[in-house]
C-alpha cells in the first residue's frame, strides 16, 4: 500500500509529457509481446523507436523491459556507423579512376616499340607528353612480353635437379653419461646415398665447412645445390667455403622439415633401426656405430623409393649361382643381417 502511495505521489508530481512518453513506451512493448510468436521478435521499426526514445526521453531505461539498455545503445552505434558509411560512399566510385583508352593504347605502343623500357622509363616519357600517371598504373597496362605459367613448385624443383642436389643436417645423440653428441651427415638426393657422416660434441661453422670439403673428395664432384635448414651452425665461414666450391645453398623455410624430407627420413631410419636399440658410451663408440650403419644402409638396405634397390646397388658380395648356400653376416652385433649365396 505504501509503495502504491509513493508511486501515485511521484506520478502526480511528474509533468504530463513524461507520463505520456512513459505510457507510449509501455504500449509499444505490449504490442511487441502480443504478436503471434512464441518469442517476441523486434523489427527495424521497433529498434528505431527505442533509438529515438533514448535520445528524447530521459527516463527511458526505467520503461524498457523486453531488452537491456546496452542493446539499445549498441543499435544506436550500429545505425550511426551505417549512416556515415552510406554518406562516405554516396556518389563516389571506389578505387583509382581508370585512365583513358587513348592513354592505355599509348602505353602498350611504347612497350611494344621499346623492349628495353620499364615502367619508370615509360612514366617519364608520358610525363614529357603531358600525361600524369603513376608507375604502377603503367605496369598494369603494359603488354606481357612472356606469357609464362606459374613457376614450378618445390617438388618439381627436386625432381628436375635431383642428380645435382645434396642435403645436409644435424641430429643429436645422448650417451649413457648424459653427454650430447652431434651427428652431421650429407645425403645425395638421386639415390639416397649417405656420402659423409661426422660426430662432434661441439659443432661450429668452421667444423661444418670442413666436413663439406672432406665430402667433396677427389673422385666426387661437388653438387650444384645444397639443401639445409637455417641453423646458426651454418655461419659465414660455411657460406664462404661452399661458395668457393661452386655450390648454391638452398635454405629451407622456418619450421618446415618437409622441405628437407629426405634428410629427415634418414634421421628417422637411423634412430628406429640403430640408435634406439644400442647404448652409446662415448664419441668413439658413436663413430663406429654410425660407420657400420652407413655401410649397411648404402650397400644392403633396400628402399621402396628406389624400387627395393640399395643406394649403391652393390653386387660385390652377391653370387648369381642358383643353388649356392645362403650365407648370413650380422651387422651391429646382430641387430641386422645381410644375406648372399656362396659361390
């Protein structure tokens, strides 16, 4: 009763215009709720009504029941944004105004008649004739001299130049005394042959460059391309010596092991087939293990990518006798075996 009395007194003291505005707001919401929908759906007219009410009726928040006041303010900001976007784009064409057909034909003519001229040279010549145009616009309308397709991808590059490509990389090996040793290797792309393997506890740019020089022996020509990652071990000394050998370096992108997939695949093989099953005590022991596995890998291990042939396709220890006795020899203490027929 007291609450109703306070409301009646405040309503009597209010101006008549405020009472009318509050009544209109409540009736508008009642009309929305009486629509034939399970949930009230607001139309654009309803939103515009409350946007206007928020501008001209000071007590509109107390009369609003179906949505929150923050929603009405968001409608208001969205409406102003749409209005000014419309004002900004009205009567204007987007982008730079196109040049005349006469000027386009003149640019193509200059390009055809002067094959050594670039976009800057043509721009300067047009400026002498009284045409103000940017160099990028000139380049847009220059006729294409070579209608070539897109450049070949990385796979096509490897396929075309695989006979002249080497790849190198590092991987780490932990000894049983928790010492970290680094293995550097070089692999030939065309037949997956491991050309060189070296072990060190502290690789530097000078040491890595020396390994590349040792890999290019007197009976082995340097490749045209050398693929490696962006490791800091390939420093200025490495770059200088490789350049003197006539080798062009191809650095793989950051965090892209697939770009050097053949090297990564060999690291997986040497770990899964050798290092994961042996205890490495020191640097000398790792050198012996790597030498044995590289010899087995190059001369005996078949590869599916080579149609089950070995990288070196060795036939020295194999006999063609059909009825000879099969002999087996163990590799790495019996971890692997090789087989051939006795003569």
